[in-house]
């Protein structure tokens, strides 16, 4: 096919892809080509802008590492992550809402017993977190697996530390037979997403701030239930209405209860203030073992 122009190129590409055997791949690529070409026509994309876009995506790829996922960060800040989560995790009323995965989850987090201190030396104010994993019938889900990760009180995740040697503030735990979970950690703070790379350059150009409200990440799995990826946000915290990655849900905001000195939930005497959080999760049944 020769002599293609701005009016005929789209159909030429679609025709070239027509023999794709994977139906879903064909569907996705057809829509992608159509929307991408329509975008270029709509904004009358210049060659210089096209090149800037290529350079931007190249920089995104070069910034990625085993401990930093700049493409997820880009997806988060453009609202694409929230859109995909919303489309794919429509749940019955009463189930805990899902939200964005974020770029700081890692595989191979250490396993802890219930009640353990998962901060592993992370600086911050002591915090006891507990709750129950239930289903929509208010029945406890025994032995659900919880993966937890968080920032410290300065707003940094362990893997952001240039002297990182071991995991802190992240753990894999298993709820007990009554679906209950509990652990000790430290209170995380609001923090800016990494903005020293291409995503940060984009946010600055758009006159947007990079901040996320204080939160705790959870990923909860149990046989017969949809896996839940979510956060618990701090009530009255900063940036709840301007989260850089559009991840806040009202149902995920909870009080992080302040306590003065005294007896902590694990029976110790504390001569410094501490916090507690009680938060139950409700999983959506799938009828399938996972």
C-alpha cells in the first residue's frame, strides 16, 4: 500500500493488523490505533511535539528500576490507574473499595506473626493496627493473607533509602481463625510521589503538586474471594481532596486514634504517645478458589 496520507493511514494500519489471531489483542490494538491517530489529528500534533513525546516515554523507561516503577507513576498521575481499578472492581454495596496499587509494592516482603512490629526500626510514632476480615454476610474469613506496606514519618518508603539493606514497614501476615489481624508499626506521613524524574517534570509543567495524603497499603487475599488492593487514609489529613494519584475514597478514610502515655494494646506501658487504628475489611466472594 503506497501514497498514504493523513486520511488513509489509519485504515491502512488496521488492515495490516487484521490477521491477528488473538481476538482480544486485535480489539485492543484496533482501538488504540484509532484513538491515537484521532488524538494526533485533534491536536494537530507537530513533529517536534511527537519527538518530545518519544523522549518523554524513553525517559520514563530509563527511570524504572527494580524498586521504582515510573510507568505506574505516570498511569497513576494521569488517572488511568484509578479508571482501570474502577472498571475492574465493581463490588456489591458493603464491600471494601479498591484503590490504586502504587509504585512501591515489592515481591518478597518478610513474613511476620500476628502482633509483630513490622516497622523493623523505621522512624516514627508507634501505631497499633487491628481489625477483622469479613464477607458480606458478616462472617469472618479465616486465615486471609494480608500484605502491608507504608512510608515512614518523613514520607519515604524503605526502598527509597539510598542505604537500603533490608525491608522496613512492609510485611506479609495471615489472619487468625476468626479473621482477625493485628500488628504494630509506625504512623506514616503524607508524602510527595517521586518527582525527581520525568513524571515530576510533567507535574511541574501542569502546575500540579506531587503530594499524597497519609495512608497505609493493604493487599488481602483469601480462597473464594476477589483479591483486594486498597489503602486506609488518615481522617482530617492533608491532601485528601487533591491526592496526586486520585486514589482517595471516602469509605477508606478512618480515624487514627491518638493516645497519651499508658498501656498499649499489647499490654505494655508506654511513656510516649501512640496511635491505634481499628479497620475491618469486607471481601467480595467470587465462588472460585484463587
